[in-house]
């Protein structure tokens, strides 16, 4: 069996771009399309998920002198960078074993009278336990911000859209998140007064910046040009393989973020591209969920391998499958066979937050064994339609070999 198939599978399932998205045309606004999609009144558009989080934290800072922000110890480095940008104190909560959720007891112990916000996080499209975070935060008088950057379109068991249960929620429209404006973010809040404050705060701290918008416009055009099997080696496959050959896993997954956050307005043309793509998102996500359900079942037939799924009747989104291997050695064996192929196998974040060298100045040291274990034992498998059955069967064979 060849180790490399003919074309490159992306690591996550992006909504297939259509040339028509790029044409100027009258369409509902991105905010209106997003509000309709989420079934809520008001969605605020920002230039990235990180910018949305910065606006949210800044608005809460205007309400309170508290400074602590509790986040899962395994999450996107941009979350830590956003907290540092706001001059707030990052506090890390370890995960529950083998889970994306913060450990409930540890979270309860961390919440105190200085806690400004708790940030439960729907990693990889999986639906996190937001109710426990809300209960802990309420006892301490803190707010809850749902990090739904990776989960636009997911739903809790009662049908509530993920991102809309806590006080504030945000979503990312970055590349790799399904629907994309190359970079972009959506910010929502339950309470009308808080929503008004978020809008005011954004107007105060987020300037227009033509240079950034020009750069992002070119990047979005490049994305539409290259997001196809023949284009992806150039945009994704070759740079990733070069980083892996150089032994730089952090660069290979794009975890090496700058420590400064671009804050600017998302321009009208990119908004219209996102708005034109939105009506296709729901059907695409159904297709992804069906494929993921079958493939999780196939993965679970391999002894000692688990595919992370949602608890109960919750419906997450499925940009990729998050696979938990029995040991770090088995995970590394699978990656050494598969990471440099073009089959869409990768990792989520490389480290728990305290373990990134470049974040040492802004992330506290912390004893977070479960977050480290999660980082050490997980890998991701793309849920892109381009990963066909032959390719997926090949992956299953390699995973089986890695645990034998
Ligand atoms: C969990 C999580 N939170 C926040 C962000 C930041 O979103 P953005 O990339 O749109 O700034 C990301 C992005 O990858 C993420 O994965």
C-alpha cells in the first residue's frame, strides 16, 4: 500500500469554497446570516476569535476590578495571548482525565473573589460541559465566556446552540474552522445590556486598518484559489512537511502565534464572502456528522483507541476526529507513520499551555498532568470529504499497527 496518495487532504474539513462567494452582490449581512444560523437576535463581527475574546474581556474589565481569567490548561495559545493583551491574570485549570472539560473540583477550587471570567472551551467541535463552569463561576460572582472558536454550529443536548449558553460566547472564522473569512470572529451575549457594552467596547478599542484588511483580502483570495486537492500541497502540505523535517512540531500545526494581536475591522468584502457561504454551512455540517459517526465507530473497533464524542444527546461539529491513543508511545508511533503523509493526520495543540517555550513570559507554571496527558496521547484525523474510504482504511491499518 503506498504511503502517499495522489493529493493532499486538509487537516480539517473546510466548507468547500465557491467562486460565486467572491462576487460583489447584494446579500444579507454576515452578522444577520450568523444570527439567523444561531437563532439569536444579535451577532457582533470581529476580525478574529482572539479579537472577539479581547473585546469580551475588556468589556468585563470595565465592569469589574477582578483580574483572574480561568482557562483550560490545554487550549489554543491565542487564548493566553488575549488574556495577557488585556493585562489580566491567566489561571490554568487542569482537564478532567481524557476529556476536553476542565476538572470540576479543580475549577471549583480555582474560582475565587478575584475571578473575572471562566472560559469553558468546545475543543475540536466537541460540546464542553458549560453548566459546571457556570455553576462554579456563579458561586464566585464571575462571568462565563464560552470559547466556541472551533464549534460554530454545535448544539447542546437541549438544542441550544453552543456559544449562546453562557454570558458571552465567541466563534472563530479563521482558516480551518469550516466557514472562513480567512480570519474573522463572531461575538454573542445573552444579556441585552452586555451586548450593548460589547458593541461600545469594540467601537472604542478596534480601529479600521486598511493595511491589515488588504493583507487579509489577499490571503482570502489565496485560500479560494488553493483550497482544492491540487493546491493544498503548496499552501499546507509542503510547509508542514518542511517544519516536521526540521523537528518543529509547533510550527507544523501553526501553534507559533505572534504575541501581538491584530485588532482591526473586518472589511465589507470579506463580510460578504462569509455571508454568501453561510447558507451552505448547515448541510455541510450534517454530511460531516454522518461521516464522523461511522468513522468513530470504526476507530473504536481498534482495541484501546478512543474517538472523542459528545456526551448524551449533544451534537458537536466535526472538522476532524480527535483520537485518544492508549499511550504516548502508541500515539508517536502512529504519527511517525502518518504525520508526514498527505492524509490529513495531525495534532491539535502540541502542548499544554505551560509547556510552550515562547509563552513562558505570559503563562504561569502549573501542575496540569491531565492536560499534558491529553497533549501526549491525542492525534487528529481530518473529516474532509477528500479523505475517502480507501484513504481512511489505510489510516485504520496504521493505527492498528501502532497499538499492537
Ligand atoms: C480554542 C480556540 N480559542 C480561540 C481561538 C482563536 O481564534 P482565532 O484564530 O479566530 O483568533 C482558537 C483558534 O484556533 C481556538 O482554537
